[in-house]
């Protein structure tokens, strides 16, 4: 019989933290920095409380840990809404009972980037979407041997545009791992402008999230750290990226470019530099995160699937979510526009 208790991150024992590291190290599927306890600690320290569901077997041995946030009666994975990989950190051969999360007033556990490989969560998965990645083994030469024709073409164009930028604006300089907080502020400003221009929700509207990325930037060490990469031409910042790195995995998190240099496709120029530098940096994979953006489709060398859904014991709530999801799909695929969007806004609140 597996027991699950929900505790604060600060209350974990040294034995439980050791188990977290041990389980993660034993499972290559958990190589993403999102599964490293350093990510949960940084989120917690930035002002958003992290709780951890700790599962133990009948002998009292820890078998799984799942860091999360509690918002009223709902649990969500740590780092929500910007956690691109989610799921419990399991001991080899063990399982996690999702319904055991529904205790102490908790009525649901919502996830939107659940890794494949958790069969016990299968009844609660409502949909799956691809999360592409780039195998950077062998650097640029190795990548070109695995890339699609579109990926090869875009990398070739990036090489030519880099040469053009150097002729036009001055020396092109790439910094793989900058610790310049002022430059990070510039990245945040560009990202917020991008959100405003596209109508996307502004992740950095919450000041705690700026504090989070600054904390991550100041976290150093190959086991877990924030990683800021920049590309300049002369005095101009063309493109930059802030992500998370753990061991040989870099997670592509907040890429930006200056729209004034959009004609150069500087995001591809930056990505080319990162792929080229990957062997010297010890990076073997760049996870691009869930999404069907055109550049991800072109750049990827592979993809995995991540699931979206809600663990709940309430059949009425599940029915309501299915109705909401059907409405969302209809709104995306229909030209009826305004009427469906109004209905969609109404249904978004259901299941929260």
C-alpha cells in the first residue's frame, strides 16, 4: 500500500532530497532541468510556495516525489504555467497513485506537459501534443547529418545572414553563458513586448517571475543552472535566449530577438551558434518545448509527446472539462470567430 503526504519543500528531509537526486539520476527520461530539485528550490525562493507530494511504500521507503503548487482546491506542477515537462520523480520500478493526491481538500491535479511513461496517469490524459528537441551530438556537422531539409536550409541561411550582419553592423559576437543581469533585463523587456504584440499572456507581469529568472541566472554549476546566451553585431543585440541547463540538456525557454533585425532571422543565427558550440559546452540535447511553431518544426531532429489533463474524482467536472476542450478545438478550427470566442471565454473558467 502506497501512502502519499503533501508537505512543504522546506520540510523535506535530507533522506527525501537524496532520494530525489538518486531517482532522477537513475532515469534518463528525467534528464530535463525541470525535474532537478534546484528548479523547485528556485521557484520556492522567488516567493511562490512549493509543496511536494511524497509517496512511500509499506516499509516507509520513499518511492516518488512530485513538486507542485496548491491554488485553493487545485494542485498544479511546480513552475506552472511555464513548466515544460512534468511528472513525479519515481524510484525505478515504482508507480505513483494519482488519486492519492486528492486529500486534505484537494479536488484535482491539473497538468499540461506530462511526460509519457506514467501509465497510472493514463485515465486522466485528455490530449497529447508534440514537444520537439534537437540532438546536438557532433555539433553543427552532426546536426546537419540528422536534420530535415528545412533545418539544413535554415542553418545555411543563418550562416549567410551572419556574414551579412557582420558586414553591415560590425563584429558578430556570441556569448554562450552570460551572467549579465542587465542583459537579462533586456531579454525580459523584449519578451514582454513580444507578448503585447501577439496578444499572448504576459508571463513577466508577475514580478516574482523576474525574480525567479534572476535567481536561476545566478545559479551556477553544470548539475543545474540558468543559461543566458546572446548574439550581438557591433553594438546591437540581435537575439538572445534564457533557458535552463542540467548536465547535457539545455531547455529552450525564453528566446527573443530585436524586431528591428527581423529581416536577418536572428533567432536562427543564435540557434546555429548554440548547436555549433554544444560539444564544447557539454550539451547533447536542446529541448525546444511543446509547441508547433514553424521554427521548431524545421529545427527539430525528433520529438516526444506530453499530455494534458486533470486528475479528479468528480465525474461532473470531467464532463465539463471535456465540453470545454471540445469548445476550444471548435474555436481553433472554425471561422465563426467572435461568437465562439465569447463562448470559449465562458468555458475557460470551467474545471479551474
